[in-house]
């Protein structure tokens, strides 16, 4: 049994990675390959939606972390170590896309 992935799966993964990483080529060559492999537009659209959602969620989390660190630079020094401990909000490791698709 071969462990090689089908070329359409490789192209889908590559497309998602290109989009999620903001690669300048955006994975457009993979779209052409996927069309040639007979992958439906709906399936490609799903991959694009999930990749964009992951990219956008990562950017939001990075921005929030930056904002927290930035604000801390202007906060008065904590009187005790306990006062300096940040409380992080819980949450799922993955939220659904705007249309409700799971990215996990």
C-alpha cells in the first residue's frame, strides 16, 4: 500500500497553506490543478473559506496579544506578583467559519 497522497489532496493542502500564510501567489496555480483533477468549485470554496478563517483568526489573536503587551508598557508597575498575573479568557482552539464550517 502506497502512503503517497493523491495529487488533488496535495493541491488542496497547498492552496490552503498559500492562503493562510498570505503567500503572494495565493495558490492560484493549485486552483487550476484542482479544476483539472475534477475537484468541484464548492469543495475549493470550502478550502478557501477555512484557510481565510484560520488566517484571519491568527491575525486577530496576534493583534490582541500585541495590544495586551503594548498596554502593559504604560500600566503602573504592579505592587505584588499576584497583581501582575494576567488572566486569559478560555475558548475553543478553533471557531467555525462565518458559514458554520469547522476548521478542526
